[in-house]
C-alpha cells in the first residue's frame, strides 16, 4: 500500500501500554484518512452517553494519504473525540509541521484511550513509542512546555502537539496546538486531552511512506505551486492573511458586531488586516511544504502589556470575535487576547462569544459586578475582556462560569440570558453574519460540531456566474458537482439546499484527506477537484475518481451524524439562535432576518436530500449505499 | 448627476482587473447600477458584491445624484 504507513497506534493511558494494528487495504480505501478514521474508531469503540471528560472517551489523531508529501496544503491532521462543549461529535483540524512529522514517525492514526493518575506525555520516534512523566510541564504555558519537551527528548527537530493550561483545567472550549500556533481549534478537544492528563504528544520521524508515482507527485507539486502563485487572491492572502476579510465583510454587512446584533462595525479599520500590517505584523509564516504562507506573526511592547511573537498572530475569526463581537477596535487588544488564548490553548471564537454573552447579560442587568469579580463588563471594555480571558483559562472566580461556554453560562444565569448565547448545539457562532448568506445559516444549524463556518463554501460566491478569469472562485469551479446555475445568497429553496449539500460533501472530503481549504476548490479556484483526484492517484496508485472522493466526503457527513444521533442530537438541535430570526440592526443587510418557516423547511429538505428520516437519522438504505452497513445496528435497536 | 464609486478593503489598493481604482463619475439621469458597472468595466460577471449607500443593491436599481456605490470583494468561509 502506497501513501500510508499501514499502521495505527493505540495508547492505553490507564494500563500504560500501547499496541500497533495494521488494518487491511479495504479499511484505507473505504475511510481514506482524517475525519473518517476518527469516526470509525469513535463510533465503534466509544459507547453512547459516556462522559466526554471521563476515561471512556477517546481522542483520535489522524492523517491521510496526502499528508507529508510535497504538495502544498497537505500538512494537516484531524483530531476527533466526543466534545465536552456540545456533548456530541467533536472534530478539529490544524496545519503546521506536526502532521507531516507524525506521519514520518510511522503511523496513520493515534488512538488515545483511558486516563492516567499522573500527568504524562507521549514520545513517538520512528515507530518507537514511550509514555513519559509530564510533571515538569504540567501547569506551564505552551511555550515553556514546548522548550522543556524538546530539551528532554534531545532533538530540536521534534514537533510538539499539546493541550495547555486551559485543557488541564477542563475549560470546555480548550483546544490543542502544535508548534505553538497551529490550532485544532474547536469542539473543546483540549479539555479531553487534559482530562486524560496527557499534556503533549512529541513526534519525530525520518521515514516517509513511499508514494506510488514520485515523478508525477513532483510534477503536480510544481504545477500546483505555480497555479497558487498565479492565483489572483494569493498576493493579498499572503500579505494580509485571513484578516484581509475584515473590511470587505464589514462593507458587505457580514461582520457580526456586538454579539450578532449588528452587521457593521464602525471600528472595523482598527481590527483590519491592513491595520495589523501597519502596526504589529512582524512577518508571515506557513505550514510544511506549502506555497501559500498565510499565517501571521505579530509582536508588541507597550506599557500596559507586551505580545510574544512565539504565539503567531490573530486570524480573521479572532479579530471578528474579540473585535467587532465585543466592540473593541484596538488591534493590540485583539492580538493580546489572541496571544493569551494561544498561550493557554483556548478557542478564540468560543472564548470571545462567551464573554460577549456575559457582556450583554451585564448590560441588561442579568449580571452585576458582584457576579463578575468587580469587572465592569460592558461592551468595549478592553481591560475587562483581557481579565475574562485570563480568568476563564484558570477557572478563577467568574472565569469558572465563562469556562463552560455561552450556553451553560446563560442557562446558569437564567431568564432571558439564553437569548444572548450565540451558539448552536453549545458551540459559539463564528464571525460570519448568516442573515446575509442563508446557506451559512443552514451550515451553522446542521453542522455536526455545532456552529461552524467551515461546513460548506459560503453562498455569495455562487449567486452570480462570475468570470472564472477574474473571480477568485466561480460557479465554473463547482460545475463538476452538478451545480450549473447561480443560486441567490438570500434563498432557502431546493436549489440552495442542493448547493449546500453538494458543497458540504466537498468540505467533508477536505477533512477526510486532511487538505487545506486555502489550496483547493471551492476556496482557491486554481487547484481544481480533478487535480485533487490526480494527486490521490499519484500518491496511492489507486484507480480512483471524483465520485469515490465525494463518497469519502459523504461518508464523513453520515458518520458524524450517526454519532450525534446516538448521543440524542436531533432536529431540535439543528436550529439557530433566536436572534438570527430577528432583523439585523445595521449594515448592508439591515432589517433582514432569516425566515423561520422557510428555514425549518430547508432543514427538513436537507434531511431528505441526504437520505435521512424526519428525525435526521441516516436510513439503513443510505448507510448501506455508502458501504456503512455496520452503522445500522448502532442506530436501529431492532436490527442486527 | 454625480456618482461616487469606492472600492472596499484591499481593492482600494489593488484596483479592479481593468485598472479602475474608483472616484467620482458624471452619469446621465436614469442610469442604472448595471449600466454604471458596464461603464467602469465591472461587468455583471465580475465577482464583486455591490453596495449602494451602505445597502445591498441589484443591477436594475436606478441611481440618484450623490449615490455612493461600493464594490466589495466577495469573501467566504476561512476568509479566502
């Protein structure tokens, strides 16, 4: 088998043992990588209803056939587990150098099970596995911990993935980081890692699996890098990173402001990529063997605080959530909040939106200074915001309530507080105003992880038949999916549901093959779907097709759904926060609300298009059609 | 009548592919948004969102003296 190691590592932390399994080719061909490897083991091995922070939950790191090759966009990996934030499917992806290094260390996936009584870390080097004590790094910020770990293994080229202090403290939106600045951001999987007292996974590998056709992989690498370099979006993406989106989204009325009350932020200039470039940007950086280089590194030395460049720099989502979301227009404050979240390992979206929820409760008299440890928690109070980030990471005082996420915070406050919790299934909304792009609203509602902006490409791209030469993304790029005509952004009819469903399969595929959305359609139009097929063929030697790749994507959607169904997640959870059915107060879409009835009908139609029943449960026929017959008895008690 | 055309975000620096960078334009009464876009070579197959006076607008809208037309880059998830 080419492109894979053919080895899955299982580490039992309770027993202090590990074993290696070698699944057959059909396993690899059926599940392919990342999201699907995780789904297979999670569904098969984690019983329904377990405590996400207990010994029965598992944490699965996985890569794909493409990981570690020379292709731009391939150095990513998935982490899967039951989420402590939502109680359902938990999944997160990150880039960096760790994924390629992990694969070169000899494995395609790592299953972590059990729990240790003492802090520990894992050291994996070229197939050798060691569980080591972790006392020395427990309680340290990630930078100090990484330094000590590299020193301890005696190899500066080792790569470290770790949960931070927030994970140790079981903050429900704690995340996992590799190389200090590449985050498995959402779903709170850092808390799962922390609950197992596994602080870090250190990897070093020198043996990359063989690829089937090295000459073709080399040729494709050069051709794709040239295409990326020539892409019209690339110069601005490199120069400003994802923060390039702040000003356009603001002018388009799509920058969520003041906890999603408004769609336009008067202080947007202050949190823009252009402002970052003028003030605190040191350089850009990137991931292993990638030509894009979109990551930021920022630094600042001031009287009130400084910002350490070791922790990278803020992405668009962070600027939106802490900036317009909390009405703070000072780039240095956003960057400091980002640095604190990175240092302690917390998801910036969930952290910021939980604070925004608290701010709105405070301004409406549902919280007082007595509740907030004396903080004047009004929107726009930068000092109070930074104090809240610190408190949440350490679960100190009011931070203990913030660490639970906005849904549980609001439920604890009671009354109308839940109206201010901008979340779906317990996970907070990203910084994309869905009242101006209703397909994104559909994605927020039906995403298996709770609100997620990376569930499918956003609809404004496809409401016109843009000229493929000048457009970054055009309808022409997704015509191979059978989408042949534009669909308006503000629509929820059958055309929109079909578009969303088709795009969701592609975005699921991206997480199955652990590829970067900044390198392929539909986000970057010069790396076409057929070229991804070519790459998979060249790496594996398989006679494959776009159909087979989309089946991998569709399997991913169905496996994640199956996990949620088993956990009791159903139609009552596939809904939006009330606020999104009310008119947005400002911006280009001022006065627009998502129509309730049409939205419910769109969700019901989505179930039908997916081959799910009215409760959103994949039917036995759909599961068999996807060669997932083994899932049927997990969802239907009366079948065997 | 006079119409002001502004390019939003990074388009302000890079301009449109045609080289157009925005500014004030004299147009005849009754000009629609679609006709204006044609005039500045930002045709209806161009990938920009169009905002008039801060509000989303369609190509058949008839412009009025003093209108501010903004061309905004389309941005998706992950902010590509």
